[in-house]
C-alpha cells in the first residue's frame, strides 16, 4: 500500500513539474497575450498552490521567474527523494 501511495504522490509531483515547464513554454510562445490563452491559464491554475508556497518562502515577493524555477527545483528534488524511498522499500 505504501508503494502505491509513493507512486501516486510521484505522479502528482511529476504532473506539477510538467505543468510548470508548460507554463514557461507558453509564456515564451504567447508573450504579452499569454493571459488570453486558455492553456496558459490552465497551467497557471494547476501550479498556483506550489508557486504560492515557494513565494511565501522567498524574501523578495515580486520575483515570479525565480519562484517558478525554485518551485520546479523543489518538485524535482521531492520526486527524486520519493523515487529513492520507493527503491529502498521495494
């Protein structure tokens, strides 16, 4: 059961990480009109909670690019740690 929960959590973290990458790609592609793009808004909705958590930990609150990069790094580190834990249990 624990292996399933670890796998499910890894899947959620992976989805959030890929959504952050998609958000960055759409920001580059759509430019100034990105708020009009439905896909960009979907990615923004999916990643809002982890980005807010990272922003609350940053000393300067007006750094969305840094918050996005740090959020992706934190998600990647959590994904790797969960993978190591799963291998240890299996």
